[in-house]
C-alpha cells in the first residue's frame, strides 16, 4: 500500500485551483493513472448523481453529498472528485470501506424518493452507485474517468463556440434582455395585480452558527424570487436595467406581498420571519392593513428589511418609518450593505436593530476601504446584530466567526442546515 506521504489528499484550496485550471475530470484521470502501480488495497465508488431528477441535484444537494466524505479526506483515507455532470468519484483505502458505506447510507436516505433509487436493481436500470476494486477493475475505472473527461471537453468546446457567437452585438443584447421602460413597467404592474405570487414565495434561514455546532435557525426571510417573476411575466426584459424603474416595481411588488400575507393561514408567517420592504411601503395604506390584521404578539417576531439605498435616498422618511415600526413592535434591519458601504452604516446612530452585510472575499484582509478594522466594526455593531449574508462557501462562515459574527445566511448555510436535518432524520429512523 502506498504510504500516506506519497499520496497526500488535495487541500480544499488546491482542489478549487485545480478545478478552475483543468477541471476535476482531467485531474481525476491523472490521479487514477498515477495509481496504476499502487492498486493494491484501494477501491473506488462512483455515485451517479447525474441520473437523479434535476430537482434532486441542485448545488446544495451536491454539497451535502460531498460533505459526507470530508472526515475521510481529513484522515487521509481517500480523495473525492466532483464532476461537472454532478457525479462524485471517491477513491479510498479498503480499510475505510465501512465508513464509506455509512456515508452512502446517508445519500440513499437523502435521495430515497428519486426514481433512480426506486428502480435500482431492476434489469436494464442504471445503478446509483458503482463499486470498483482497483486490483481487479482498474482498467474499467480508467475507462469510466477517461470518458467523463472526454464528455467534459466536448461540453467545454460547445461552450466556447457559444461564447464566440455571443460576441456579436445582436446576441449580447438578447442575452441581456430588453431595457426596462415606463411602458413595460406599466405592463408589469398590471400583471402583478393578477399574478399568483404564492408559487414564487421563497424562504431562507438566518442561522446562528457557533464554532462547529450545526446551524440553529433564528428566523426565516420570506421573499419573492425576482428570477421567477421575470421568467413568468416578461422573460425578455432586463428588470435591473433601470434602477429607478426597478425601485418603483418593487414598491408595487411589496404591496402584492403584503396582500398575499394578509390572506395567510397562521402557518405562512408562523415563527420569526423577515420581509423585504421599501420605506415608502412602510408608510402606505397597504402596510397599515397588514399591520391591523396581525395579532399584537406577532409583531415582535417580524423583522422588516430595508435596502440601504432606499434608506439614504430619503433619510427623513426613513426615520419616520423607523419610529413608526418600532412603536408597533417590529424590528428593523438594514439590508444590502457592502464592504464599501460599511463606514457609512452606523447601526446605533441609525437606530436599527440589525445590519445585513454581503460577504466579499476581499474582507479577508481585515480592513475597510479607506481604513478601519472590520473586526472593530462588527464588535461595535454587536455580534448578534450583524448578519453576514450570501455565504455560499465555508470560508465566509469561518471568516465571520473570526471577527465575532454569529448570524449567517446563504446557500452554504442552507446546505449545512439540510445536512443536519438529514442527520437528525437518520437518528430518528434508527431509534424507531
């Protein structure tokens, strides 16, 4: 068996760099070829997530699947490769077979309702998992990974062709979408009155993450998916082409959301939630109707998120709306704060309860533009009053924790939360 020092696992950073430069497929081919003389005591498993339904192979599903192998990688027991088609290849030492099987049990549980797993085992049906004993099946595995690399190269060649075509002005305009005009805005606002927004409503958790403990949901943000709205109402229009027209559209959207929540059953807005509103919406008759329909005890569980651009566009209106909301028992969060805006957003002086800051990898140098320590900013803001959002990678959470932030939001947080829920369901199932 090859000693560990001759077969070190790739670090997370090395894997990311390698994937950007050559793709995981080529890296996998190279890795398997190097194992030609070291087949003894090694096995491989190919997990065919590509065969799952599209709804079961979204980004967070892939992350959950990969996370099951992280303990084995840290213990130098194997190496994982995530292919572009969503398949996962894990090559490991045979002494870790039982641990690998345990990780696969979790995956089967996660995707148990998918037709691929339901039909697995029937004659002629594709298998979700394929095993390879390298001493016996090395050539078969090498053929599989070479085919994956060839398929990926073909896909990239097609993508390069499409990109070349996109250099013409006509195609660029089509990809961008037509500019939003006042006439189009009138059509959108008219369509919003009739549209069923219930199917476009999304929820995303804001979680407390302390150390290595699993995320604990603090409240859930309710919002309308703008991408779904665009594809449903005017798919060929670039809604963001005119910031001011888009702002007016969101005010109309706010009122429709409030009307939707007014028709809720108690489960729709049960528990702590947040909703995105414009300052003008807070001062509108529609919000008064929404407020009147709420039980007094529920107002303290609702956070009103206001965009920083909207706040500073009319500071007087914001201050009036803030005082009104606080008097009614709501909490206020300033949303959409970037690293560049931080010096101008003083939570205490603005008199708000929370500040939501967008994660930027440039934050890792620890300084704000123009000087000033980020750690000092978040310490003054308050560790439980700062939210780091758009945390799509673990490095965002790691950095946030290093400066004292305890509240996080984003796709990686959702993935961690989903993984924990799968783990708890597994424990409950074993107890039964």
